[in-house]
C-alpha cells in the first residue's frame, strides 16, 4: 500500500467552495483502479489549509493510472483552480 499526501493551500475565501467541489471530485478518485481510501482534513491553525491523504494499492495506480486518465482531467477542472500555490504531493509506504 502507498499513501499519497498533499497539503492543499486554498485561495483566500474559497474553502467552502473547495469543500463542495471536493465532495463531487471524491467520487472520481474513488472509482479509480487501485484506490483504497481517502481522507480530507481541514487544518485547525490555518483556516485555508487542508491535507489530503489517499491510500493506493501501488504508486503506479496513482501516478500512471489516475494522473494519466480522462477522469483526472475532470478532477483538475473541479479542483486545481482553488490551489495557491499548487500543492506538492509525496508518497509513503
């Protein structure tokens, strides 16, 4: 199992809209091959920050399977305009 970790800094005043869009986008990621589970948590100290934790069966399921899929284009359209700066993503085993 591989854990994807992304700290998401959301543009000022857009956290509620982001959370609503993420609720829709979560069904996209959950439908992908190798997806196991995910959590989105809101930071207590920094109101505009969230952390996304996604468990994948393999690194390839995320990097190749999801990121190179047509579904990823929809994910990007729903979420990427909320980020400032664009998040770094790390993987752990």
